[in-house]
């Protein structure tokens, strides 16, 4: 999955979709996930990164990541 090219992401976690005019904000971990998606990391690589850096078990990371990705997909922020 990749972040759509027209999505603007600020350093403070603010996202803007110029196609719809909608804006969103994400927490620091959400920001990190978006950056990893922009760097074209796989879902597995993202899970490993988050689990390692935040000492969270992989099952929790997997569930939360898929919930977050589904939300991004529903808001048409990723493809």
C-alpha cells in the first residue's frame, strides 16, 4: 500500500486530501506508519518496526496496523 501522491502530510501529523477537501490528524505512531508507507515499506516491515521500537507484541501491532490501514483506505488516503 502507498500513500496517494496528492495527499499532503505535515510534520505535525496533519493530513490534507485536496481531492475531497478533507483534513485529518494522526498521532506520532500514525505519522511514523505514514512515513514508512511513503518509504514503500511492506506491512510486515512496518509491523516489525513498530513492535521493536515500541515494545508491543506483534499480535497487537498487527491488529492495530490493519485497523489503521483500513481507516486510511476508507478515507481514500492510500492505494
